[in-house]
C-alpha cells in the first residue's frame, strides 16, 4: 500500500487559497471550520513565504497518542482518521497537534466544543465508503473513488502535492534540482520523521 | 488580511458569537453542520435565513449508484480561462472536478475558481424581478418588469432622445451576449454603450492597437514558459491571475528566468520575483525611459529588428535622452544601478516579455504608459516570437471578447470603427438597411457653441465613457454634447463601485429617471443611492447556467456548456435582451437571423446561431473561423493540445493542427481551417500556421519614410517585403484574383455594388465571402498587410509618451515641470484635469493629505465584489475592508494593526476601514483593495439591499476616496494615484 503524504512547496505557494475553498466546496465545510489554511510568514517583507497547512497524517500521530477515548485510527494508506461518534470534544488533540489541524464547531471547555473536525485526506471516516452517513460527518471520500485530495489537485501553481510519499518526494526533488533552490519539505520532519534530501 | 494574520482567534471569536445566536447572517445551514456536532439549539437560533427563497439547489452527497453527468464550462472570474468541470446529478451541481485536460489550467484553480459551484447555491442571489415602490423593494413578475422598463425607456427616448439611455454592458457576458448587447445599442440608436474594459484595459487597447495593429495580448500565459526575462509592471498576477503563475513559476524554474516586478507595493508576485523595483505611483513613463536610456547608452537595442519592423524609434531616442539617471531617480525614486541591471537583463537575456495590468493602465496617462511599454519591447526586438511579447493580462473572464465585440463607445463589433463603411458592413451582415440605423439615432442640436449633428453624423460620434456617466446626468445640458443628459441607466452585469468619485456617482444615481440593474446580484447600483421609485432589478443567471463562448486573455475562444438550469426566477442575457427588444419594437429585425428556441420564460436565440452571425461578419479580427462546431470540438479534445505551443498535432482528428481555442485571428471561413494565431505578429512561421506581421493601418508612409516592413516577411510569402492590406484591386494587380471562386467573386461584386471601382476597393475586412483572405494566405501573405510598428503614434495627444504628474500629485515641484494636459473636451464631455491639478497645488493638498493612495485586487474577490463577497467560502477568508499603511506612518499617527481608521480623501470624502500595518507599502503610500462596497462614509447600507440578497461581507469602497482624472484617449479614470490622510477612528 502507498504511504499517502502532503507536501507544500513553499517556493511555489502564492497564497491563492484555492486549497482552502476547494476543501470547503468538496466537503461543504461550514463557516468557521478550516480543515486547511494558508500560513504566511514575513508577510509583506522580502523572504515572504506561504505554506498551505492541514492535518499532515503523521507517522506516529500525537493526536492519537493523547486521545482519551482512542477515536483515531490509521488507514492502510497511512491516513489518520477519527470517529466522530467516539470523539468527546475534549480538545487534547488540538494541543498535541504540531500543525493546528483539529477544528471544533464551538469554543468552550471539555465536551462543549462539539465533535472534532479535521482534514480526512479526502477519505471519509469509519462508516461505509461513499455512504450518506460518511458524507454528513466527514465529507466526501475521494480516495475510495480513486482520486486524490481536491486541495492538491486544484492547487493553482502545483505547489501543494498529495499522493504516494515517494512519488511526490521525487517530484519535489526534481524541481529543486531544476531550479537550484528549495526551502525544504515543510513539516516533513515533524510529521514523517524524515525530510527530502537532494 | 486580519483574519489571515490572526486566523485562529478570529475564527473562534466568531464561533463564540454564533453559539450565542448573534451572528445569524453568516452561518451555513447545511446538514453537515448539524452532524458536525453543533447543538440543535444553536441551529434554531439561526433559523431565520432566507425564509423567502423559492427554491434552493441542495447539494448533498453524490449518490454513486446513480448516473453523474460531467459538464465543462469556463470560470467566470479572471481572464486566464480555467476550465471548470461540474458534476451534475438530478439537475443539481453536486461537485467540481479538476479539468486536467485543459492546457490552460491543467486541473487547477485559485480560491475563486475552486468555489464557483457556490454561485448556483444562490443563497444571496437575486431571486426574482423586483422594483422599488416608495423606497421599498417589491417582487414583480418578469412581464411586468419588461413592460414597465420598456414603457419608461420609450418615454425617455421621446422626451430626451436615444442617447439619454446609457447601456452599460458586461465583461461577464458570453461573446454572443456581448455581441447581442452591442447590436441592441445599434438598434436602439446610441453609441452610449460600454463595459468594464473602459476601466481596466481601454488604454491598453488604444495604446497597443495604435502601435502595431490590434489591442490584445500578443502571446499567451503558456508561452511565458519560454521567456528568459519577465517584467511585471503594475501587475500582481499572484492575486489577480493566480493560475497564470503556474506557467510563470514553472518557466522561471526551468529557464532560470529573471522575474522582475515593478510596483509601489511589495506584492505577492514580488515575493516570488528575482528583482523587485519599488516605484512612485504614476511614474511609469520615466521608469521606462530610464530603462531605455541605459539600453541606448550601451547599444543593447536590437538594431536589425528596429530597421526592419519599427518606424520612428529615433524620435523616441531623443525623448529618452532627456531622462538621465539623475532625473529618473528624482521623479520615480528608483536608483540608477537598479534600472541599469534591469535594462541589461531585459535587453540581453532574451526572449523577454513585459506584463502589465491596471497599475499601468488606470492613469490619466494610461495610453501613454502603454505606448512606452510597447516602445521598450520594440527597441529590444521582443514582439512577435516565442517567449516575447506584450503579455497583457486582462481582468474579467470575457473582457477580451466583450472588447472584441464592440461593447465600446467607439466601435462596432470586431473593431469596425464608427464610420459609414463599418455601419454598412454590419447592415449587410445583419440584413437590415443602413438607413434603418440612421433613423434610430438622435439629431443633436447646436449647443455650447458646437456644431449641430444630423443623425447620420451622430452615428459616428463616440459615446460617453462609463467612467463619466454620472457626470453626464448632472452637468449643465449645454455641456453634454448630445441631445440631453443621461436619464436612464440600463446596467447589465457591472458593479457601481469600481470607478472613482462614488459620492458623485451616488448623486448621479439619484438624478436618473430610470435605473435598471440586470445581474445575478443586486450590486452597488441597487444599494448606494436614495432612490425610491423607477428602480428595477432583473435576476440574470451566471454563465454556468447558460451556454456560449468566451475569449480568454490570450485570445483563445472557449465554449462553455450550461451546467445547470438558471436558478430561482433568473434567466439568461439572450432571453432578457430579446424580451426587451420585443417590447421596444425592434426584435423582429434584430433577431431575424437567429434560430429561436423556447427558453425558460420566453423565446430566446441560441448562442450557436449568434456565433454563426459573428463568423459571417468578424473578418477584421479573424473571428470567422471559430464556428460553434470547431469550438465544441476543442473543448472535447483539450487533451490533444501541447502545453507550451498550444497546438494539436496534425493527426489529432477534428482539431488536428489547431491552436487551442482558435486564438484570433483565425482567418477565413471555418472550412478554410486556419489554426488560429497563438502569437501575434510572428513572422517566423507561415501565415497558414499562425504567422503574421505588424499591421499597416496608418497609411503607407510618413515623413517620406515607408511604414511597410523592410526585409521581414513570414516564410512562404510570395511577396518578399512589406505590403499594404489586401483588396480586390491588389489581388487583381498581383493576378491572384484568378484564384477566387465564382461564388466568392459574386459576393465581392455585390459588396462593391457591381461598380468596378467600388469592387476594387472591397478589402479583406469587408469581403463577406472570405475569398480575399483565403487567396492572400494561400500565397503566404497576411490579409491586413505587412507593416512596421509605430514607435510614434502621431494621431494621439502625446505622440511620444511624455511624463505627466497625476492630477493629485504629492509633488508640486514636479507638477510645475510635468503638468497634466490642458483642459479639453473628449467623448461629449469636458475634461478639466488641468484646472483641478492646479487647484490641488494652489490649495497645498499635498501637505494636508501627504499619503499617496493606490488600489488593487485581492485573490479572494473580483471586480466590484458583490458576487464573490456573497460566496460564503470566499467571504470567510476576507471579512474586513482594510487599508495597508506603512509601519512608520502608522506609528506616527498612533494607528495599530487591526484598529479602525478613517481614510480621508482630499475632496472631503472619507472611508472607515481597518488598518493593516505592513512594510508591504513604503512610507508615504497606502493601498486599499477595490472589491468592497455596502458601507458609505461610515454608514452601513445593508438595509438598502432587497432582503436576503445582501453580500455576506460589506465594506467601504476605495472609490469613495479616489478622485478626478481621465485619460484623454479613452476616458480611463485615474484609479491608482490620489492623496489621502489616515487617522485613527
């Protein structure tokens, strides 16, 4: 089985937010929940760079490690998913996540936040693939349809890549060799314990 | 901006208030939300949304067990022309899929394109026709709306003449819609017909067409992959044309290209550039002359190219010599070393391309700016080859097409100028006697010491530009050079907040006898004013709810098929124009050539039959080969086209050998199978393969020198030198008339009225048979001739571009040296720019308003922004109107990031917005985006919109603060430079 990963090439990201609205569109994500967002550093200064961030589907996911009800699980594609039926909205995962991925429909303490929501790598949840029940809780299941996450598929400059980790690493490596620079695979060491060497 | 920087907090604060049931306007009510864990109590508090809606297309999970249809259309936002694939189930648009096969976007989108499906959710769309009665919006029927609007138009026509109705069209029309609207204006009898090109690239079209023939992007987005040096000037493509950056950044990487950005702001495009040059707003000409100074000084110009293909460069050289590095730095603020470095790269690391947008065009010297850019390209031999060119990124999805089809105060469709020959040409195509149109136009009385005009003369006088319509409602009737003031505005698909002086525009709206807004959204035209009656809103569907073609910036024509039926009671442009024409009494003549079908509420013409009529008449610009069948074949075979050359291989079936979208000129008839022209003026390939030359349209010689090319011609040309345009007479002299078929000959004789002399005068652009074009191309020649580009355009106000300070300049010392042009009259109106500039200096406004205010685009919104600010997926990303202010300017004024400020304009208008304190702008410069409206000088106008149609996000418009200033050639407004002062609110 492939090991699915995200890779954002910060030298290509222009902060156009296509990934954000593509996600909203695909899953009908409500106002206030941001499964994906674009973070810009040095905004307005030389060296300004943007990175599109969502759940990175870590190897040894910290969210899963801290979850008191054990609602997380990792699929055969190495995608980290969770069960909203089990989730109690405690918010521990939010504190554990190095990428700020977990989102909650409400603000409050412990159980009053509502069920946690996050990027599913467009692959739904524990319910039957492509079922109504899965859609209303987690959004569509593109992986089950044989497609990749829409955010990456629609990225305007092909900065955000999704797919088999080895393949997207090769694409990135080839780019860096061609252009002669690369600020690295953002978040890879944290998420996957490795980086892409050129 | 603010949301972006403090996104976590902003989102949470909003959610907290949502839970408390406060922010009821902005929440989504879909089932997903319920199931994501929001309690029922929360939803109950939100239950008031859009109760009056008639129908809503509920998107839900796609049911994969049942059929899903995929339909292809084109994004309705910017001009890149991204293909959108809609997945439709049971008539509902349930999903968007990447359009991998499109060579333009290759599956990708920006924030706007990735969220277009929301447009047909329609939460905030205008749902049915409405009118204002005693200040209240009332729902009415289509029949009543058309009846009442028609009666009022006829009454105004009777009283004040046809010119009193202003027909403001749209760059959001399909080509067929744009063409139909222009035709509608001709049948109504006015040249007061315009659209967004006026305010985005009218100066480009004028400047470029006056230089080398046609007003369009010479190359394509894809072709920039071949460039080794790329200059952006006044273009922030990363926000305004994001998908173009896919090609540009790949090109930059693969070619190791220089990417140089000139801008007053360190834009998101600049963040990806190799060089950033900060200029003082409004000093483009000195910057260009400063670059050319180094080029000429070092002999970096392309002398062979200039000798063969350019006229008048020596005169430019004399002007450039005045712009020494010291003077350039004094005026523009750019140091010598920086410009020298740019000059060397641009001239020596070729091919080089020059990209410009509104930062260059929206000035009182817009046309002159454009001509300066052209001169830089010509001096370095960078037009007419791969990787070179004037890559003019246009703004709207069909602003190129709408320009081509003459939604313009000075043209008939396809750039046939306002002249008897052009009217007669279109009369022949439309199959209506020329005299019919003469009878439709007003006679203009002698007013203000000017000569009177007969209707026939009035037909050939350009109308009033859309930037000045409100002036024409209010100034003394003696001053308006037509029968009467503007009394009615008929606005199809155009925002009311995108031109300066909104306070005056508001007064103009108040003064109208009739205001009609035909649009998917109510727009600022519905909300800004204090009108109580005679105001109508007609719900028009988007281009996703009808079919038709649109022309992307690179001139590729793409066919969009209807994805879903028009939602609510909205209807398409074709049907509404037909019903209005019927009411006004000219539908039978106007719609006679079309195939009529039963539409949603009435009969309507098919876009295919309208396009066929365009194909029968659009010879001058090569809109004749793009038949509906060919365009549809291109959409079905997108995967056949090469990513860089845009050409399909010869063996690719229906599209073999074609360039994608048959970019105009696509000569001859569809049967002739010209492949279209990927790169304009390119003498490196035969004309039959998309080659060309500069167009000699300004005579054959000037000052004793030839205006025809010398020693340059496309391969396979049987004339190995420059030549004038082809006419029947020229064919005869060459002996090529023998190649015409009897049928072609018969058509040409008929156009020449069977008079030998007139027959000889029938040209390639008037020959309805296409025979002259065919024969010329078969002999390897360009139908319009092979001429030189003009470095000097003697017919324009400043034949060689001259620097002129903005009207509201921060530098009175420079106004003394470089004043704006003298007052004058253009386009039926006075232009008193010089008087105002003097008054600005006399009043010392630069001291009390020391900050230069400029404006531009954001990626999330487009144009006036009503549509995008109504889209919840976009609105969430930018919730506040703001002003970018430099750290030092903010500190000295006690302004904090995210705090409320007043931006005070020099003429007493002001805007209340949030401050974004940033180094992106230099000290002394402020920036505001132009997509906002709905607040006016601190007043929230949400209540002025019909209930449920108010955009989610409202804000002050920058154009409340912007000021007077108009380009003398096109009437373009000064949107990029004014003065302001900013204080904490």
